[in-house]
């Protein structure tokens, strides 16, 4: 399947950047079969029609409301100082079916400015590569206190490195329909932040005996959830 991004309703339209990629980079030809998704669970299949510098789709079939991944996983993660590492996490987590990513600014977060639109484009590219028809939501950077206001302690867990505090093993978690993990920055969550989460009833988890980098922890949790989907 050659998958591209665009609109399905009210009419099928291939994204303008995708059209240029089809023409100038891929050099595809009139009549080639492709698929177009809106990232919301809808898919159109058909053949390319070239009209000058524009490309449209001769629709063969439209599939609506394709099933989403279950359980839905949200990871709230502090952006790393080296932006390449958080970009790596976004790409791999998308490939493994994550539903939502929220970048959180904690007390020890060093990076305060992010190009969210670039991260969203990377998640779209990874979605197409892995043939996803539901794209993950990439939220704007949020301050830690704002993010934790409305968390459900029954479906939320925090991964921190404080071995002196009680932590449950990841394998002992019973999956819910939706689950949220908080992953801290380089240097971990502060003691105050960990205490605040504990007071809200949010349980801490251990990701094993090794100390993982921020982005590695995010990929690890994504892979764990992906395995549970199978």
C-alpha cells in the first residue's frame, strides 16, 4: 500500500505537500494505485489522476471508521535537551501505536522551546510509514502542574528513578481502555513532583533494573503497550 495524507470528507483531497512529493520526488504516474487517509480512521483507495501540477484521486473505495488501537496509550514526557532524541521517541512510539503524546515542562526540564508542528509532521510521516489510519495526537508543551490537574489515578502511572520509594513492576499493571504514563526529564522528576503525584493517588512504576534515558523509557513503554495489542 502506498499511503498518503489528505482529507476524505466532505471530498477526497490529497494534501498539497503530498501532491508535490508525488510529482517531484516519487515521480509517480497517472493511473498508479494509492491510498489516502485523514488520520482519523478513514481511508480512500483509488488511482492517481494528474491535472497539470495538481494530483487528484479517482476513487475506487472509501472505508470509514476503521478500528483504533486498543488500549489507548498516552505518554506525557519531558522534552530532552537534545531534540533529536525526542524526535526519535515520537517516530518509534507512533510506529508502535501510541494514541497521544503530551510534552511536559517539569522543574528539571532544560528545553523550554519546541517546534511542535515539526514533531506533528514527523508523527504523520511515521504513521504513513507504518500504515496507521489513526494518527496520534501531539499536544503543545504543558507545564507539569497544569497537566496533572485532571489525571485519573486509576489509569495513570509515573516512571521515576527513586529506588527508595515504592514502585510496582510494569508487568503487574492491568491494562485499561486508556492508560497514561508520565516520564520525567534527564535528572528525573523532583522530589516535590513525585510527592505531588503520590498525593493524587498516582502509582509509581519500575521499568527494570537499568536506568533508562528519557526517550528510551518512552519507547520501552510504547513497545510494552504494542505487545499487549497483539
